[in-house]
């Protein structure tokens, strides 16, 4: 089996701003950067996903500082960039076709946020038949109130999103375990 495509989701500048809220995995950017270097060294397929909001005033609104990729995770000219307007990177983006044309059968997903764009993209990838891996220490969640109004810390939100995915839509592993996949 060939090396999976690395899909880096929404690692944009606004995700590092304090206004994004309390988060988990403070080292995630370094883990993602190390993973990105590994893929680049292997000359493997890399897809950068950027959220472009349709809501004026959003930190993801075009032309704002926050919409740009984080400096250490910026795509090279040879790397594919997908822009999306909804959490799922497969919706209205051509990503599935782009992967299939290249014969890619498996994906590794990293980025933000675990319970939103990462989870939505991983669910679709799994449902489309891609062997899907989500890297737990290379994904980030933010604190959030649950349906009953109970505030959940970022680690709880993260853990539940990973539990939703693992074994059904994806295989959740750490960046250390990822070495065994490659």
C-alpha cells in the first residue's frame, strides 16, 4: 500500500488567537509540522484545507489575517490546497475526485477542530471507503457547552469526538503510532 495522503485541516492563523478559546494539545502545531516534514521528505501526497467563511466578520472571512495559513504550516507550491465553506472538506471541494484520480486509498487527518471539521471530514472519508487515520495528538479541540448547557473542557470535547470516530469511521492513533502505518 502506498503512503496515505496527509490532510491538514484549517491550520489557519485565527486558530492560534486567544479569541478561539481554551484548547487542548498545546503542542499540536509542532506535531503537525513534524508530520508535514515527514510527508515532504517522503515526497508523499499532502492536502492543505482552508476554511473560507460565508459569514462576514468571521475570522475565516476572506482577506483577514486569521484566514491565512499558520506560517510553519504553509503549503508549498507543489502541495494541493482545498478551500471549503462547511466543516467537511469533501463537500463541494472536489477532494474525493482529486484523491481518486491519484489512486489514493488512505488518508491521515490532522488539524482543527477535532469535534468539527476533523470529525466531519473523517466521517466522510471513512464512509467513502478511504482507510482513514486521525492523529490524536495532532488534532485540537476547544471547550464547548454540551446540549444540556454543561461546559465541557477542551480535552473532554476532543476525547468524545475521537470516540465517535474510532473503529467506525477511522482508526485513531498517536503520532508515535503513525510510524507503524507508514
